[in-house]
C-alpha cells in the first residue's frame, strides 16, 4: 500500500489532480473558519465544546458535523454543501414519483443535465430559506442552542439579516462549485470529499477530549491504559465491519443470449448483477435523526406532566429513544430501496438486451425475484445500520466517553468517512492500473470456493 502512495506522485496527471484537490479542500476549510460579518462566534464555540463532551446527536451537533464546524463557527460556509446535497436527494425522490422527471431521466445525458440544473435552482432556494433562518438564529442564539446565554451579533436588524443571507448563500454556492471542480479536475467525489474532510477535522479534538476524560478521572492508571487499548481494538473492529458491509454485495448471475446485428453475432456469455447489502448508505440514519428531533421538542414545549414524561423518554440516549430510533432506521432503509431500486425497469432492460437470470423467466418473474432478493439483503443492511447508529450513544452513556469521540465508533461520521475513503481509493487505483502500476491491494479479490 505504501508503494501505491509513492506511485501516485510519479504520474503527472494524477499528481496534478491530487494537488488540485488538496488546494480546494484547504480553501473549503478556510471558509469554514471565517465568521460572517458582524458575528462574534467565540462564546458559542466555547459553549458547544462544553456540550459536546456530555451529549450529542442533537440537530446542532448533526448539522455542525455535516458542515465541518462551519455552523458553530457562524462561518461564511455555515451551511456547508448540505443545501446542494439536500436538493440532490429531493430531486432523486421526486424523479421516482413524478412521471415527467422519470421520462426526463430516461432521455440520457441531456435529461440528466436538465435534472441537475433543476437541482441547482432548488439549491439556491434552500440556501435563501436556511440563510434567513440562520441570520435570525444568530440574533437569537438561545432559540438555536437552549441554555446558551451569550450574544453573537452586535448590531441586529434587517440590514444584518440581508447581508448574512447574501453571504451564506454565496458561500454555499461557491462550495457547490468547488465540489464540482474536484469531481471534474480532481480525484472525484467532490461533495463527499468536502463533507468527509469536515468530519475528519474533528478527530484531533475528539482524541483530546477522550484523553482528558480517561486520564484525569480517578482510578488506576494501568486500568485506564487497558480501557484505551480496548477502545482502540473496538474502533478497528467496527471500521473493519463497516468496510466489509459497505463492499458486500449479492451477485445475481445474468446470462446473455447471442443475437445477430447486421452480419455480426453479438452477445453471449455470463456476467453478474451486483446488489449492495447496504443499498441506502447513510441516508436512513440521517432521516431518523432529523425526524426524531421534532417530537422531543414538541413535547418539551407542552406543560402537561404526560408530555414532559414523553419528552424525557425521547431524550437522546434513553431506551425509548433508541428503540424508536432503530425502528425508524429499519423503515427508512426499506423506504430508500423502494424509491430508488426499480426491479421492473431492470427486468425490462435485461429482456430488451437479451439477458436473463438462469432459472427465472424474463419479465415480471425476474422483477419479482430481484425484489425478493433485495428485500432479504436490505434487512441485513438495515440491522447493521441500526447497531452501528446505537453504538455512540451506548459509549457516551455507559462508558462516559465524550460524544464527539464516541461518534467515530459508529453512526454517520464513520459511515460517511469509510464510504468516501473507499470510493476515493478506487478512483486513484483506476489511474494507477491504467498506467500499469500496482493498486493499493495487490490481491483485491477473494478466491471463490469450488
């Protein structure tokens, strides 16, 4: 693997792409630390640092993680690239339910370019709405962060809000453009890389909080070292499990019949259709976290004892919260597969090009078979996501590990980081193999049993 990293710098084109990506990432991290004009984020940053040692998973914590700390820094990139990601997700869901968008997607490259253009218009709309909400939150930080008593804006008012909306919207659109530049002129996965670097940027602070928590508490020093060793082993085991499930796939054999095109005989042979075990990725966890925030806030605003009890039971880390959280992850895993995986279209495409699954009739029987297989493997992926999402809360609540540290043992942070790292390694490895260099793994495939 070390030789592969050295080979990356021997190829001029790949070296330029890597340096270009690093330069764009550096600019993105700079923008995430430049506060908006008229805002002093220092009191909020100090308060968030104290809160992150005790609790996590709140909307502010989730948004801060996905924006690379730009939200807590009240930065120019306070919204990060999330408006663009949100617009892309909305367009994907609308494409699955609106026939005109579905027909546009099937038109090929022209139709997809039109859908991307609609997504950019929606990104601007989301930025304007969220930018105004953030400007109001900067003026009233107690509404955004309960318990915070400081002030962030010296001269609040309509001019400040207009200037903040323009600044934050421009920053998000600039970040969207930077992500597209990484995709075209860098090593690919531009938006994902920007989010991942923002998550990894929290790692030194997470290690510092963990070290201070474990070694300043009373107890045997040798026992503390043993706990650290066990945590390291657990982290490696969880990362290995995430890599295995992320790459796991069910291979459906597909046989193609020979067909005559002009004077040539085309087709024939056997291949396979890969169905990913974790088809929905990190989306079920994000959806479940975002939706579960509203019932707790709503019940806490009501004064009746029953609603107050419900609000306490839905506090992050409580047993009822974890149970509902897990059920929602299971639901959204199947929901995402139902909206994005279309077995009828896949079966029709196979039939059109002379392909069939051995032992399964073409057409609707093939679609039913694919739907049955996808339903079974989605259950395994959803259960894994549920376990992975619950681990940080258990570590934070029962082992008293700071949540900012526990979040790297599971949840959205680890899933996004591992997934993007694997995709980036594949992109770089493709450049190496094209130029007859060894990739990161010389034996990347396991031999099948005969």
